[in-house]
C-alpha cells in the first residue's frame, strides 16, 4: 500500500493512536500555512480533542460545513473504509454530503485507516463494496493520490478537481 500510494505522490505515515492522527493533521495544516480544518465525521470526543488542538495552534475547525465555508477548507480529515494495496487506493463510504465536500474542496486531504482494512487488490474488496452499496443512499469515493489532470499537450496539473495533497495515515491494527 505504502509503495503504490507514494508512487502517485501520496504521503504515507504509520501512526499508533488516534491522537497521533489528530496531531499529524494539525501539524500538517500549520506547516502548509493553513488556518482551517474540516473533520465532518468525527465522534463528539474526538471532535472535542481536535477543537482543543486547533485552539492551541490558532486554527479553526469548520463545523458544520455550510455554503459560505466552501473554498476555505485548508485541510480535511476523513476516515477511509478500505485501502487497496495493489493501487494505493482509498475507498471511502461518502454518504455524508459534508464528507464529500470536504474531500473535494480542501487543499490537503488527510485520510486514516486501520491497517487491517487494507486489501491486496480490487477483487478482494468486491464483497465489502457490494455490502455498502446495498444500503442507500450509496456513494463511494475511490481516491488514488492527489487530484491530477493533464491537457491535450500532456501538461500535468495537480489539484484541479480536488486536493493538492493526499496524506494517508495507517493505524496499527486498532480494530483487531
């Protein structure tokens, strides 16, 4: 997973705790000169911890996401449901409109997943994807690296249709 994700310019880091995830996100936002974070699907305890970290670093947690905050999200923190090692792809169950917006409209996307959720290839995620799609509304995002596109002359541009950077934090088997 790490090798393939880094091949598409994602930053991949192993972490031990969820506090490490929050700290990494805050540090990355500060290092890039950002001022705002969005973490649309955090539980109340994690959200409180993130607010405290943001306050101590002079950052703003945008919550909830409303129309006037779009374009102002420096960093989005999300959970990835699955990872595909063969391609370095993250699969995110994006039923939440705020989650979809945060991952598409932020400059930096930090996604975390448990290493037990990494599968070897796309064939091995088929049953899990089918299960997710049976519960409407169903909306899955497949994310492989930062947003990139090229024009007819093959001039590559990063960040046109999504974040400029993707950071993947792999948590060490916390679900097992």
